[in-house]
C-alpha cells in the first residue's frame, strides 16, 4: 500500500512537470519573484488546479520559475516582481492589488487591466499595448517601448501611436511636471507680498549702510590737522603737518589714486527664474472646428530657467548694453475641454474623453520644452530700474500630451502634434535689481501652416533675478 502511495505521488509530480504551466494567480500577502527558466519550480510548493493554473495563497514569500507566462492575475497585497525578462507572444495581466509590482517583458501583445490601488510598472518592449483602467493605482510605462497602444476608459477606446523619448527631454519634462505641482500649491498673492516686504527691508538696509559710509568718510576727511599751538600754550599739536607728509592729503587719509576706467562687460538683468501665464491668440480660435483649444487661463503656466547670460555695455557708465544668454523654457497649455490631441494624417485632430468620466477629469494639457536664447537691449534710466526689449529664439526639445483624472490615473504621450520646431518671441522685460516682469509674443505660429489653427502664444508674468 505504501508503495502504491509513493507511485501515485511520483505520477502526480510527473504530470505537473510534463504539463506546461503558463497561468499564475497571486493571492498572497507575501512577496513573489517570477523568473523564466527551462523547468517549472515553485518554492514553497503551492496549489495547482486541474487546468494547470498555479495559485499562490497565504502569507508566504514565493519564488517561482516558469517556462512561459501567458496569464498573470495579481490579487495580493504584497509585491510581485520579475527576476529577468519574460519572453513570449501574448500576455494578459489583471492587476487588482494594493501592493506594487514590476514586470520586465518582451512580448508581441500585452493586455493590462488595472483595477487595484497599487502601482504597476512595465519595462522592456512590446508591439501592441492594450490598457483598460478602472482602478485608482498608477500604471508606469516610461521604461516600456511599444509600437502602438489602445486605452479604454469605462469602455471608451482610443488609439494612440506615441513615440517614446528618453534622456534629457524626459527628465526635464518630469521636472516641469513637478514645478507645475509646486505652482498649484503656492499662495502667489502671499508670496508677492513677502517679496515686496523683503525688498523694502533690503532697501532700508542699503540706505543705512550708505549713511554709515558717509559718516566714516566725514570722520576721515573732515578734520583739519592742528599745526599750531593755541594761545601760546605748551600743548603739542596733534598729527604731523601736511607739508611733512608726502602727498596732498590729511592724516589717516589714503593718497588719491587715478580712477580706474570701468570695463565694458555688461551685467544684464536676465539670469533667474520666470513664472507666468500662457495664452493663445488668433482669429481662428473663434471657428467651430478649433474652439476645442480654448484654455484654462489660470492653469496654463510658463516657466523659464535663465541659466547664463553675457553682455557688452554701449559706454563705460553702463547705462545701456546688449546681451544674450541661454536657458530653458517650459510651456503648458491646459484645455478647458476634455480633449486628447491627435496627430492625424492631414492635420491636427482631437478626441473627446468619454462623457461618463468627464467629471472625473482633472486636467488635459499640451506641454512643450524649449532651449532658448535672447538678444536684448537693456537700458537703465535710473538707479535700481531697468527696461529691456528684443527677441528670444527657441528650438523645441520635446512635446507631450497629458491627461490626469481625480483618482490619480494619468496618461502621457510624446510627439510633435504638428507644432513648429522653432519659436521667435518679441520680449519686453522691466523691473528692479531682484524682481521684475516680462511679456513675450511669439511671432511664429504655434502649429505648422495648414496642419493646425494659426494661433500665436502670448505669456506674461514676473521674474526672480539672480
């Protein structure tokens, strides 16, 4: 009897080894590591159904090796990660987890259904990516390269064909997103009042320092030496006579030196940070086929990071000069309508977000990143005040479309959307030493001629000058 039992167990494990297990259901509070190998292995052992589905249950941590993976359902509160890359033709993932998971994939088709509250990270590559999202978690695909994708919001399907960008532009775009979040959380009215109060305090400090300097000069230069005795007294006079000291100066005073001529190197009021509002101007916005580009003014921001500058003065008194520099310009245009811009075959197109989720949409925006350089003439008519006018040229580094819902789910796609590669802003700047204002109007249209509406960008805001 014992021999028969041993033979039955051996036959059972032999049947498991011969059958290909390609479906895994994870329902554990522990962590799971999945890897692809030549033979099936599961430690600790777990339940396998009659149709060769591996069920991981309980609270243990699992280490699983599969020959291939076609279906993965994650219902756990723990983390699920892959050790190495999984390869295959089709993969279906159902993610209903409160934990975080990371999958490295190399498949032709990947189907993902997001239901849970955790975050799912997909890396690697695939030809077709299909996403259905009803959950509160985030799906991160920045490290996944795909050829095309489909998304569904409550059964509304749209096709996307973005191109994945890596490197500097992606990092700077993420920086811009963080700055936008920061700008939403700042009380700009209070910030402006604090800056004005700080400026007044600095002016008062400077005035006191000037008064102190004048007092020191009067003490050093305003006393004449005593070169005679008063009323025939025997009191000696204080200090040597000026005729006994080389040079024409009083005691304690340094001999006069020839004034040095000022350099022609000009220090402009450009380096620093600009923050302001973006607007679109153009008669075509009033047309019915382009009114989807109507903006939310208080959500359409521009940030300029003016990194370096150099200038030359027109004269040695530095009243006026010419300067240039280099910086980064990050622009976003937040749409009032729930739209997703699409690069169509003949021109710019758009798709409306499903009406059933329209109320849950937090933002729909187009973002652009530029490397830019100014050519400006600056004039300083009075001390502590400047005004500058000229041109700011820019070359586009990246363009992206982004939507975000109230439940934190978001999507982002990169492409040019028929936007112009260059911009040429007529720029006006004015202000004091530490703070000023700027206004710019793009002389070139935002979109290529014949591919989109003939609109121009206008932005205005304030500057913090370093």
